[in-house]
């Protein structure tokens, strides 16, 4: 900034040898005051100019910041006046509708709407005298650059001037096409996950059933062999009866018929028939019971629930595991009073079998120790609780938090799928119960605990 001119340069020069010019009533001090005031005004003008430059720079920065925000917004924006004409927009809306910003300014927002219903909703919001400051949501469809309809949820808020008077509306919306597509993909993934879960559940049930095939075959062999032997005896008895009846119908003398009766042992045959038939029926019924039990266990569970006694479920699970893979398993279980819950018999049977089978796998791994499982239960009127305590090697502390993770297993490769406990956990959770594990005191095995709502407080299926 150039230095302010001094007062000496403003005075008119005096001629050589002549006195300087003088004004009437104005002395030198007055001129000094005038020059001082001029100096102050000039300094103030310079300061104001510097401040104005700062303000212009700040304004430019603010404008650039607002422009960068509008450009970066993924939501479409349209600032309209009271008539609904667009005064300001952003790059997202321009890109969506395929028009430049200059073409959108002054254009009624309703012209971008694809149908008359959406335009009517926009006009209704514009005509509302006192819209909510929190915003009103309006669902419309805009026509994009390809002429297709794009659903947009607009949040409409009033735009005020300095005096608090509404001068227009601001419409901020997000195109819902991508969101709806993402939701559709999420729903498909969820359905696929549910199908996979059902397949895993069924696979685990089939794996459990496969472990029991040997025992089931042995158990079926007894009644089937019994029925088969009785049928052969009935065939022999039938031939003897046919021979005797042929003699009777042929009119043989009484003495010959009596001799034939003794020879064919008809009296013994008739005395043996009732017990033979009863035994055959019993064997057939036993076979039917075994087959029905297998069908209940192996069939795909449809989620049907009914009141059931856990005592019977536990007894059946012990029976199947012993017959299948653990014939020498010592299981201590004394059924108590009826333990009624609301649930699926097939699913809860699978849970009990998984826990008993896991206890056998853990306890049979200790050399010189007889595998043993103690099952105990109690209830408090609201919950039914069961504890499965084995004498195995226990659970490593770092594994306690991962026991119920899918595919996690400590068994050797080929000995376990890692799904049994995970599926059991999910089944109990669906029944309103829970399952957890801990080590027994002294490191002598592990205990799995489960609880289910008592029938009086059980949630409806």
C-alpha cells in the first residue's frame, strides 16, 4: 500500500521571496486536521477493501463447499419456489432424469413425475399451508433418462426466508430401484439360507440315522425271525390240517380217523395255534413299532408341536444310541414324574440323541475308563431343566465359546460333521429354550445343560 501523502505536498508552493498563499480564517493547524482526517478515511477504505476481499474469499469457499455437497449427494435434490418450479438442483437429479441443470431450472417438478397421481401428491404438499418442519414423505415415480419409471421417496421440508416466511419447498429423495433390487436379492438369499438350513437339519438327521442302522437291523431281526419261524410252523400245521380234513370229508371210519388224528398230532396242533398266532401278532406289532419310530425320526419335520413327556423321549434316545453305536454305554437315568413340554417329538428326540452320542464319543476316548453318562432333571414350575454329565476328557476352555458354531468339531476327520450341537442349539432356541455346556468340577468330564419351558408356560407352537 503506498504511503499516505503528507500535508506539506498539498500546500501550494510559495514564490521565491514571496510569502505563501493564505486563506482567510484558515491557518496551518486546520490544514493539518483536514489532512489527518483524509489519512484516516484512506486507511479505513484500505481496511474495508481488505475485509471485503476476505469476505469474498469466504463466500467463494462457502459456495464451493455447497456445490461439492450437492455434487457428492447420491440422493436427488430439488429446491422449488412456492409455485413448485425448480430453483436449484444437484447432479444426482440431473443424471437420473438425463437433463442438464440449466434445463431443470424453472421447470415444474411435477413434469418430472411419471404419473398424474404422483404429480397430485406433489401439488398437495406445495399447497399445504403449514407443512411439518420434520418433513413429509411423498412416494412418487420419476421418469429417468431411458424413459423408465423409477420409484423415489421424497422428504419434503419447507424453505424459509430470514423473516420466517415460507418461500418454497425442498424435496430430497432416494431412488428406491437399487434398494428394492437389493431387498429382493436379500430375500432370495434368506430363502436360500432357510433351504440350506433345512437341508443341513435333514442331513444331520440322516447321519444320526445312519449311525443307528446296525443296531436297528439287529433289533428288527429278532421280531422278524420270530414271525418268520411262526409262519413256517403255520404252514406245516396247515398241511396237517388239510390232510386230516380230507380224511374227514372222505368218510373214513372212526378208528382210522382217530389213528390219523394221533399221527398228525391234531390235538397238539390245535392247542399250539393260539400261542402261535399271539406270538406272530406280537412280533408283527413290534416290527411295526420299530418302523414307525424310524419313520418319525427320519421323516422331514414339519414343525408340528404337541404336548409330550420328556421322559419318554429320553428313554427312546438312550435305546436308539445303545442299539446303534454304544452297546456298552452305562447310562444312569431314572425317569421321574411326567415332564411335560410343548414341542416336536422328532426334533427333541434328535437333540437328546445328539447329546447322548456326544457323551459316548467323549467318554469312550479315555482308555481304562468305562464310559458313563448321568442324566438328571428337575423343574421349578416354569422351566424344565436336564443335565447330561459324562466322564470324558472335558472341554478345552478355548472351545467352550465355539461348541455350537456350525461345522466346529474336535473329532477326527470323518468322525463328525460339526452340525449336531449347532442344530440342537437351534432346535431348542425355536422351542423357547436354550442349551449350554460347562466342565465338571475337577476336570472329570463335561456337562451339557438344557432347559425348556414347562407346558404351563410354554410358548404356543
